[in-house]
C-alpha cells in the first residue's frame, strides 16, 4: 500500500512542477489536462487506500527520512494513512479533481492559465502534507504551505487592488492565528518530549489539566484562523476576490476545514479537557448563527455562499467541541460535496452574467441554464438539510448529539440557524433562477456552461444526494480511532417530534423565501426602501461593523504608529546611522584616493610612510610584550 501513499502525496507536486514549466508561455490546454490527470491519479490512489482501510487493513505508516534530529528532538518526514487521514484524502483529492477539470473551461480565456494550475496543484500538495503527516511538525509545514498557496490563489488577479488586499488580509490574519498554534506545538514538545501523534497522545494522559488546557487553547487559536472563526473571520468573505474555482476548493472543502481536522485529529487531547471543548462548541454555535444572519441580506452571490461556509464550520466545531468527533468529520465530508457544487454553479452563473455577482440583477436564468439550475437547487436542498440528501443526515446527527448531551441552548441555536440557512439558500436560488428576467435591463445575454464542466460537476451532485447513506459505514470505519458514539434520543416520540419539527421548520423557511423573492415585484435595490434603511439591515450588511472597528481601532493606530517609527526612528536613527557610516567611508576614500594617483614619487612617499608606521607599531608592541610585567605593576599601583 505504500506506493499508493506516495502517489497520492506526490502526484499533486508533479502536477504543480509540470504546470510551472509553462507559466511564462501562452495558454496551453494540455497543461490543464495533464494537471487534472495527475490530481485524478492521487484521487484513485486515495480510493484504493480507502477500500483497504474499509476492509480492515492496518493503517499505512511510512517514514521517508529524518528531518531533524538534535538532542532528544527527533522529527521525521513521516506519513500515515488511517481512518481520519484517508477521509480527508478522499475529500481533498475528489474535490480537487473536479475543480481542476472545471478550471480548464472556467479559466479558458485567462492569460495566467498555466500559472493557475501550478498554484492550484501546489495547494493540493500542501493540503495532502497537512492531512497525511504523522506528527504536529509535518502538519504545521502543510499548514503554512496551504496558507502561502491560498495567498497566491486569492491574489491571483493581482492587477486588481481588491484581490491583493484580500490576499494580504487572509495571509496576515492566518499568520496571527498560526503564532498561537506554534506556541501550542512548542508546549506539546516541552511537556511530552515528542511531536509524533502517537507518542504525544500517550503522554497527554499523564499531564495535569491546566497544561492540557493551555495546549488545547493555543492549538485551537490556530484552528480559529484557518477555519475563520470569530473574531478571525473577516478574511473568508473577502477571499471571494479570487477565481471561483479557488473559492470552491479552498473555502468549501479543504483549507477552511483544516481547523476542524486539527481538533478531530487531536481528539485524545480535547477528550481530556471537556471544558475547553464546551467553549469550542459554544463558539461554533455562535458563529453558525452569526454567519447565517449576515447571509440573509448580502447582495454578493459568492459572499452569501462564503457566509454559508462559515456557518457550517460553526456546526462542525459545535460537534467536535461536544466530543462528537466522527459527526464533525462526517459533516465536513458531506458539506464539501454540496458546497463545492454551489460554488462551481455560482461560477457558471458568473460566466453567463459577465462576472455580475448581484442576484437582484439576474432572475429567470433557469430558462437558459437548466442544468446549473438543477445542480444549485439540489445543492441548496442538501445544505438546508432536507431528507434524504446528505445534509440531512450530517446536520441532524449534530442536532441529536447536542440534544443527547443536554446542551439545549446549543441545540436551539443550531436549530434556529438551520431555518436561516434554508431561507438564505433559497433566497439566492429564487433571485438567480426564478421570477422575471431582470438581466435584460443590463444588456446581458447569459448562456450555459461548457458541457464538460457540467459533466465534471456531476460527481459532486451525486455525492450531495447519496452521501448520507454512508453514515453507518463511516461510523464503523472511524469507530475504533475516534471512540465514536452513536447518538440516539431514547424516546422515539421525542426523536420523531425533533426530526419532523426540524424538517417542517426548514420547509417553511424555504416556502417563505420563495414567496418573498419569486415574484414580479422584485427590483434592484437602490437604497431607498424602508428595509434598506432599517437599523437591522444596515447592521447585517455592514457585518455588524466589525471590519469597520478593526480598521478604525486596530489598523489605523497601527498605521500611525508605523509612520512614527518610520519618520522618527527608521529615517532619523537607522537610516541616518547607515548613511553616516557610508559618508565616513566615502570621505575616507576621497582623502586617501591620492595614494593611487599613479605618480611614482607620490606612491614611494606613501610606501615609505607606511613602512615607518608599521615599524613603529612593531617596536611599540615589542616593548609592550617585553615589559608587560612592569607595565601591569605600574597600572596596579595607579589603581587601574
């Protein structure tokens, strides 16, 4: 099985390097084709490894080489394929394969076509390192690689100021959080003497609760940044400045779920500190509601889906914080399928609408984009958690876990959020595909996406429909590693009331959304309506004024402080010192350049002077050595 591990790990690297060979040349379609085939080979290898694990095979563990060995510190380049990592490998490679194929059509007319595939494959390689490493150091290497590649992909259209700003925001905010994660990793080594998962997990059982709590908190700070949890969430929506395939890959299935993976992978740690877990669950529930509320009024199609991603990440953290690690991982997997499908469908709509993102300027697109309409509608149904699609089984299990653990406030918040999710999902669907054809007012002539793009999206559609059927199989696979627990409501009556009530609540939210936005009265908002001028609307559309607060109270003072340091310290002290030294050297050179005048008599004069000077120094040093004892005695007598 080791050869399949190496293929899954290194095929994306080969894909990136191959595409990089053509970055300075015009678009070459075969670059995208070869890159897609290599990513598919990683998916095929991951599938083989999954079947091996499902059939009861032992985890595959390899150590390629020693990376660092000094004193007691030993860090190998080691990789493991077990129940957790193989799940992530399947999700990453499957979504990546679909995104690569889709990008051949989406980036068809982009001058950076070849460069895009190089960046995209490099991102997949970094993600595979992250999920396959058998130690925290390797995970951190992949973690930072993902951060770097996301910076390149978000800022791919660097000629746009908004894209470069968004890329820098994502990069900086993640680096702030990564500092916390790095402290957590240092604490693990300091207290356990190892960074290997297996060794550190065994050592955790012998550490005191306070130490474990600090380790868990600092690791979670890293997860907060990567998974855009409050208050480090603002970068996620702004990252929509990147190409839509980037949004589908990074912000649906891979990068933003890395934080959830970290908590699930460290389940042995968080199981020992349930109070930290409860904080994680509470924050997750808050973020779920917080993000869903902002999606209710947003007028940017991709941002609505991004807020939806943030909300669903809240669900995952709520599950993980409650100790339902397998449920969090299952929702991560199911969510990746229908959310990536939503993003790619949004990409189709963008192409059709000449990059327009305001759903109020669309309407009636189902007439010309039938297949995109079907795919996005079914993905929205799955996101809303309607039976029997994938979202129902994963979200319903999270709600059951919260109820079974008697965390009724968390349960209530997540239940209410489910209704909001259904509302904003079908608000978006209704505005884009239903009602009058408002796009005609703007002279836009939409068209369906390339057939091969639609075919490439079809695996995500199928899995968004049927993934829930694999819940039992998934549970049995991860049961041993995650100490999985089946969450059941003991009262059948209560269970049925909960299930039917949740479904009814969600369906009513969908009906309300369609009734409100599927009609001829919908027009492009111009800021004059009563709703647009209400306090609640302004609060939500401005993201609770958090970006404004960050800019005014953090960015602006930091910028002013930077200006002070620049003008008063850097220029007047640092630069002045460097310039002064340079001036002294230059002046000395000016004074001594006559030594190299080429005049024989002048040069002989300097030579004689130098010789006499060296002889004088020799005499002085010789006398000092000869009479060193006497000199020291005299100095001692003088009290020196």
